[in-house]
C-alpha cells in the first residue's frame, strides 16, 4: 500500500508498529520462579478464564459471609453495651 506525504511517496506496510521481539510470557514466568514446562504453562494460561470465573463466585460467597459476620458482631456489641448500661 502506498500513500502520499508532503508530495513524497510513503510506504505504508501496517497500522501496527512492530518492535524488537522481547521475552515470552513463559520466560518471564520462569524468571519469576515458575518451574513448569512450556506445555504446562500453556495449559495454565488456557485454564485462566474458568479459574477466574470460579474465584469470582468464591469472592461473592466470602463477601456474603463477611457481611453476615459483621452484622453478628454489631449485634453482639449492642448487647454488650446494653449489659454494661444495666450495671
């Protein structure tokens, strides 16, 4: 593809700019301490969407439990305060 820029021919190869190749995600992971094989790493990455979905469900349950426990603690605190006022 060719274009014109200030009356000079301009070669347009791509809209993307390609830089020098860098480290792969696997190389970065091994530098960070990952000890599995490249195939195991690829399987791990492929499983991420399902894992994140499960974690999201667990987080919702944990939030509900924490809210319940917070309410229980607040109720207990009110009862302790009421007992202290009676003394």
